[in-house]
């Protein structure tokens, strides 16, 4: 045990020495001239750099500065630098954040007329050694006939459709009319799932609303990880790893953090909110865009359909 304690102590000293050396190197090479920071007789500046646990500069981190009557926001550049000027003397609080990183915070003292104050250094450790990424898939569906009566949703109404519209349809064509969902495999390490159901109400339909449901392939009508509905142009259903989804019902609390090999995504017609108790839809096209995020979460409200760029 003594030998292990000695080894740990030596490694700690070496690690501290390397970290200090890297920080000193970063300090020696830091050049804030390009940021255009100016101090005056009555105001001062804050300049700083953000690094991760490898002492590598972090680009694109959000930096928020708050004082007694002052609040500013900026982002770090390619060298992890940031700066504020025109600040009244006093103590300021800094908070720093970025996707896939722990938040960091520190304080800075501002003195009037000081052009080169001490550089503030903020460490924000990465949450995962694996770089975050996303995957996008697209499903184009079609509902020949669907209905909803007081919350009861039809999976298929082919028999009703045959009776009402085409009574002599050949049995081999019965499954052609509906393509409402798909089965997909979800790997582990997922962080967020964003499902976006888009459609235009059919001219033949009587209900302008649709819903999307996320479940598993051998589910029943009352089992779902999440369900959400609404009016066009889109219904955005977002699931977070380890959290219960909106509209969860039946068997399942949440999509397993380790992933699932038969995740089922399904769409249907539903009764209009606040409208009549029954709704029917015929010949309805729709599209579902599914974006899987791994190792990091996208910003709140992120939407592929709205044209938001991939966050990483």
C-alpha cells in the first residue's frame, strides 16, 4: 500500500508540473492585441482564455460576464481567447459553457486604466472523450385511411376504406394503402432524439391534426415511450436519454440509454384539439425526419426542418 501511495504522489507531482508548464506556455504565447481591448481613465478590461483538461484552447465557448449593473456575452475565438472592455472598476463573475463540456466559472477584478490585466483562465472539462456527432434519417409515409374517435386511434382502417370506397379491392393489395411507420436500431451512447413530423392537410381529409408515436415493434395500442400531436406544418417530438418522454403511456418509462434494436416510429390521424370527438383522414402524405445525437445534446429548440445547422 505504501508503494502505491508513493507512486500516486509522484504521478500527481508530474501531472501538476506538466499542467503548469502547459499553462505557462499558453500564457507566453497569448496575444490579445487583435481583440481591440482598450482601457481608459475610468474603465478597465477583462481578458481570458478557455481550455479543456488537456490544456487545449476551446473555440466557440460561450462566456457570460456579470457585474453589479453590467452583463455581457461573447464567445471564444480559435485560440480560446475572449475579452471585454468599457467596464467600470469592480468584481465581475464569469461563467463559461459549451456542448459536451462541464460549465466553468471564476471571477475577475477590473481596474481602470490597466491595459494588460492578469489573464483569466477557465477550465471546462469535456464530458466525453469521444467527439459528439449526429445522424439524420428520413421516412416518407402515406395514410390511405385513418380515424380517431374520442381518443381511440385506428392503426389501419382498410376494412372501412374497402366498404366506403373500393369494395372489390383484391386481397393482395390490402397492405399497399398504409405506410405509417418504420423500425430502426438505436445504438448506445445516444443523448437526444429529435423526431419531426411534417405534412400538409389532405384535400380529402377532415382532420388537420396528426400525431407521432415512439414505441417498440411488438408494442400494443396503449404502449409508447412518447407521443405528441398537433397541427401542421410540423410536430417536433424530442427525447432525452434517461428522461421520460412527453405523452408516455403504458409499458415504458423511457427509451433505454443503452439503445434499442427495434425502435418503432409511427404516425396517425387524430382528433383536432378542442374540436369534434371524431376525425377521419384520407390519402394523407407525411414525412418524418429523425435526428439522433450522440455524446452531446443539441441546443433547446433545435430543428432540422426549421433549417438549424448541425450543432457539431
